[in-house]
């Protein structure tokens, strides 16, 4: 009996441990993570963590005691370097070999690097790990002018944090709007106005043409639309790519992610995969998708744990996601690709409103701004397949939970 | 270190040390206590860290935000006058000994 080996200590990896033990799995569990810290939560890194000046310990999923009490063997600060499927074993960067009965891949995604000259590359900051944010934090107190590249969630959350800390922040966005892939044009425009109102200099349809480092350590940036910017710190959040290296090298089927079935099983029946690195057919999507979110990681890990414990489980959860920018809490439920109608509840100017996204008369997603209760109710509506009429959706006097009970 | 007494739905008392600055949600979750989930990492966005606070401590708590108030309207277990989201309660010396009851479901 060699048990379950889990590669990756993010939300998926940790959840798998917890759900295995809660599900009654008594075999050995081994966790491998290249990050030297005890498994911790990453979402706060680009959000409140820097602002609150919180201690790293507050990010931990569990204290060290938990892992010993639950008999979980931790290999932290070492990477898994190869999977030997024939012998069912994993090799680590320190030469250790671990055998498995079941292997869970939760490697996450790799930061997409900014294309800059080699001598600059090492100076660009990214936000993924506690180590990254420690480095940012150490430099931030001496920096006044920041350039953030990327108009997605991570870049914008960090830009908002830096603005709140009193920094002068410019954001270079390649696309025509903010968070273009993930929110409607209405919400994108609303947040653009909020960022500008909070002092962020947001530049759309642009990116870095050239960047050079001056003698005083600052950067001089020429943008593709001909502007010159100088800054003390350069931070990039331009997306990630699924970390499929180990899986591909082991011959597992991959296509923009490790391909898994409804039980999160890869093309090898004793190897499972969960989280940002995974591509799968979601019942709410018409083609294979990959979802970079806490919800996806956690719910997939629960399915894996249940399956290993011998239960019938299938991954069909309604996706949800959130982002904190300034005083605005954005929450997205469902998958909005292909929507053809937006019904709004609440006035945009109030800073609290809900967008119901429909395909035909079917509700497929709900985006909220500072309406967490609507978000929670919307998740239930979407899970139950309930589509309120357009009039009901727009009517603020109707409680969404009430629509569920009819 | 200040202490928090978490009383689960079955009535079992768990006394845990929770450092100042940590939230009651973090205190429970990090120590592996069942009955509090906190699936949004404590950003007041999900209402899965609902608890009932002992009345003696209610006045010592930070005021409730509009978001917390609205979320409490949609909790899985009934909202009572003592309901709070434990991610919105940060530990202080003042709260030493605080007793919170955990609901049947989150």
C-alpha cells in the first residue's frame, strides 16, 4: 500500500487531502510542492494581503499540527521532476522516489512572462507565490511610480492595492477594455471608471514596445502607442499557461491543459488532475474548458477524493469567481460565453448592481458588484437550472432566493 | 494568546487559541475545526462562516457592513439576532473567551 501522492499544494492539492481524510481514506497521503511554505491560499496575495500587512501564517490552509495529526507526509520546497507510470512512481528534484497507488496532479499554471530584454527580465515582478509578494513588498515602500502590465483580474487587483497604498500607478492593457474575457462590456466600463476615479492611469490598446533600465535603477518604457513612461517598479499580470509539463512528459493526453473526464481522471485511470491545469468538458459549456479559479480547484479535488474513496461523484458544479478592487467586490457565477441579453438589477451609479446574462430565455451567468447575497442566490438558481423572467430579474423588490422556492 | 470557544451543532466545546488579528473564521479553519467553511478565504463574499455569537460579546464586535448584513439574509441555517460572519470578526484581547455557536449547516 503506497497510497495517494498529490503534486501541488494549492487549493486543489490541499482540498484533496482534507476530503480524502474526511471521506474515510486511511491510506498514506503524500504532498509534494515546490513552494517551501506549508500549503497556503493564494487569492489574497493580489488583494488584501499587502494592504493589511497580514502575517504569512494567516494564509495557511492549516497549521503544521494538522498534517501530522492526519498523517500527511509533506515534501515541500522540492519539485516533482518525472512520473514513471509503468512503476507508478514519482521522482523528486532531490532524488527521492515515491510510489503511488493513485496520483493527483494539481500543478496549477505557470506565469506568462513579459517579453522584455534578458537584463530586464529578472527585474519584472509577478504575483503568484508568497515569495513573489514578499519581493514586491520589500521594494514597494521605496517605489512611487509603478507600471502594471495587464488588465485582467490579477493586474487590476494589484493596481487597486497599489493605488490604495498611495502609489502612482499606470496600467497598460493590450485589449480594448478591462477583464475583457471574463466580464460584460458594461461591467468592464464601470470598473474602468472606478480605476480612473481612484487615480490609476489606465491605458487601453497598448503594451510595451521597449523598456530600458536607467542608472538609478528606474525603468523607461516606450509604449506601442508612442508614450514614454518611467517607473520604479514593473509588475506584470498577463495571464498564465497550464502547467502540463510533467503530464505531457509522462504521455498523458493534454490539449491546453491536462485532459480529464467527469471524475477528473486523466488518460491514465490511476492518475487524476484538478485545478488551473485541467481541461475538461463541463456540462454548462459546449466545448472543453479550463477554469482558473478556487471553486474549480476545490470542487474538482472533492470529486477526486470521493472517487478514490469509492463513491460515485461527477464534476458538474456551477463555476464561480470573485475579485476585490478598491471597495468593489465583483462576483461572477456561471459561464457567460454566448450570452445574448443582459438584464440589470440596481442602478450602476449606486455601485451595487447585478447583471443577469441570458442566452435566449435561459439564465447562464450572473455578475454582481457589491451584491454578495445576489451572487449566492444566483449560484443556487444556476445550479437548479431556474431562469427568472427578464422582468423578475430586473425587479429589485423580488428576492432571488424567493424565485428558487417556487 | 486570547481564546475562542467554538461550540458545534452537537454541543461539543472546542477551546482554541486564536492570535490577535486573525479572524474567528481563520482560527477555526486553520485548526481543522468542522462547521465553518470560509470558501471565499474570508472576503465577506460567501456566507459559509456563519456563527451565532454569545450575547455577552455582541456589543464588542465591529459593526456589520451592508454586505455582511445582506449575506446573513441568505445563510443556509436560520439567521438569528446573534448571527455574524466569523470572517468579519478579528481577534482582540477584548474578545478573549468569546463563545460562538456553529450552525447546523453552512
